[in-house]
């Protein structure tokens, strides 16, 4: 849309002159100028104007936008798809912060263009002063490359390249980093090394509408390289690489994943270096009601190998049934049941008698097969009270749950704990049948979970939810009453109180939801050339929620 006080055009509308121009594109990019002229049919010159991609304030359109470029002369060369600024100043909220005599950028119609990206500067004790100047290569509409060398004062020049490509059924990226740095400082991780580097690659491809495969792999010459050059967070405790195949079709879910883990902690414990090849999950939901309820089957197979020689394999089969019943006054009764059988094969478990790992397995258990079974039955009760005020629906639900299980399954410490080491007791798992994060540990005894849940549902689809409750061990052995889970909040017969709040915008919004939980005791870029500056325009995936060795590294970090 173009508005002006006066407009003069030639007979063929090819050239013209405009006073007090306001030019707004369909994506709300704006150019405002005292005057403008069009020359040669495709060159527009704006004088004493400004450019911004920001929307103006609806309440006060005269208020300066978040940022804009004000220039004595702005030249838009349409055939070259670029904008040239002369005597330009960058303004934030109407305040000039940077002046330049000349620079140019692509016009708003350009989504990708080769050129320099925004340089960066940093300083650290290890690297000294560092400057990185990326250059972006727009090679095609479906692949590109970014070369981003980083000069450091104390540790050489790091060469960094990032290749990205999209295909008809997926995409992948490969990041290469390397430096020739024969450091003479004996305290440096680079001491005596001529070359240090890494390769980091991710990819995902669809086999058909239901199944896909992918990978996330990182390899480096030494485990300090990426953290030393700030390519990864210095708080990172391990490296986890994986290759996977997964699919979801109708009522079937299948996933197989190969993991390799390496610890980044010092000193390191041998059992943190491990390979999982593979872990397989298959889940199926029966398509017809069984005794009026839903019947589902879950299975898990894992082959786990550790560099310390302690290997464990397992096969788990689980059947779940539940049915929801609602009476005439709105009370909701949900009976449920679970049957599960496990087979473990453990080789040389006594090797796990390392510092800090005694709780994983009892002293000198027998090698060979370990069988374990469990039966669960229970009932959940809810009584929702609903009212509406204006456009908000309020729901208040008292919730009670009773779960009955065998009092004990023997000494579960005979089974190495590879995937149940991560436990955060909060409102999200308060009403879980089994609160352990993985398969290697099973709750036993009779437990009751009680609480209240409040939900405010807006007509737009947005909602807010709050939960408060507590858990009670009524009978049997409490599997959380061990040294490792002592601070989990579940180690006593009466758990800690838990509460949580969740807010979510309407589903049409891409913004992620936010959560707060508490527990109380008891790909495209547009570079700018000229100055070298730039703008840069279900089902659970796996029943092993976190890779085993990764969980053990987290445990050591906390302890």
C-alpha cells in the first residue's frame, strides 16, 4: 500500500515523483520518506526517509518502532533485489546508536542471500579475546553452507563449517570444527596436540508416512575440545550419540535406538562409557474393548554393554487395562490393572563395586538370568465440579487413587539400575501407577495418591491448571527407601507435598507452554554486505526416558 501527498507519473507510468511517501508491503515492512522518485523503471530513490520491518504501535502510530534505519538517501534497486543506504543511522526506540556513511542489504523479498553474517566478540581466560566472522553461502534453495572462522588470542584460529540440506523426505546437517594448535602451555588441554577437532551431525528422513529414521552423532579428538572453544556448554557432563528408527501407525508404535555414551566428568568412572545396541520398544493398543475397557501391550528389549565389562540384557512384556465409569451424578471411577514379566541377563555384575556405585547391585550376585514378575490392580476416583463465569469454565477435581501390588519382589538390587536413576517427584507423576523413570526398578506394596486439580479453560482454547497432592505408602516394601532415593521425597510412608501450575495458550499459537512445579518437605538468513554486519532473518518416543549411562553421569554430578 502506498500513500502520498502528491504523485506525479509519466504517461507510461514508468517513472515518477512522490511527496511525503508512506510505503507498506504485505509483510508490514515500511519505508517512509519526505520524497521519492522512480528512475529507469526499476530504481526507486527515497530521500530523508527511514526503513523498518516492525509494526507500528496500534495505540500511538507516531511512536518510534522498536528499531529502524534512518538515512539521507535510500535506493531500492528492484532488479537486483537490494537496498542501498547512504548517510544511515540505526535507531532503537527512536534513539540513534550507530552511524555509517554507506551499506546495503537485500530487500524484503529475498529470503536467502550470500554474504557476511553478524560478527561476534567474546573474551575468556582460556582463549583471551576472540572474534568470529561468519560468511553465509546461499548455494541453493534446499542447501547452504556457513563458514565461521574464529580467531583467538591464545589458542589459534578455529575453522568452523556448517552444511545444511533439505531433501524431499527429510534433511540433515554436518558441522565440522578444527584447529591446529600445538599449545606450549602444559596446563592447556591442547598441550602437545597438532590438530584438535570434531564432527557433529544430525539427520531425519521419512521412509513413508508412518516410519522415519535418523541420527544424532558427535565425535571429537578429545573430550575437552568443544567445551574449551565454547562450542558446547561447559556444564555438559556427557556425550550421547544415537541412531534410530521409529514409527507410529494406527494403534502400533515401534522404536529402535542405538546409543553410545561417553562421560565428560573428571575423574571418570569406567561404567559411564557404554553402548546400547539396541533398545527396542513396541507398543500396541487393542482396537476392540475388553471387558468394556482399553487393553494395551508394551514390550521392551535392551542390549547394554559397558566398557568395564558389566553387560546386561533384558526383555520386558507388559499388559495394561483400564476402564472409565461415570455415574449419574458425575463421579468418575477408573479401575485399572497391569501384568508384567521381566527376564534379565547380567554378566559380571560384581565389577560394579566401584566408588559410589554400591547401591546399583548387591555384593557378588549370581551371574545369569534373573526373572521378575508383578501384578497391579487399583482404582482412581475423581469428582469434577464445573462452573462457568463469562468465557471461563472452572473445573475443581478432588482425586484419589489406590494401587495394590505384591508387598515385595525380592531384592531388586540384584538388577543393575541403568534407566531408573532419574527421579523428580512432582505433580506430573503424582498419579502415575509406577513413579520410577525406567524399567529397572518397580514399585511394590500398596500406595495411595490423593490430591486436587483445578483447571480454568478459556473459550479460545487456552487454559491454566494447578495441582496439589501427596502420596502414601500404606503397606509393603517401599522401594524408594534406599540411600540413592533418600532425598526423592518418597522414601517415607508419607511423601512430601507436591504442587504444580501449567499455563497454555490456544493451540493455534506456536508458543510453548510454561510449567512451574514445587515440592515442600513432609533455517533462513539474510546477510548484509557493505560494513560486514548482518541480520538473521504421543506416545513416548522411547520407554527408556534417558540413556542409562547419561542418567548415571547425572547421579554422580548431583552427589
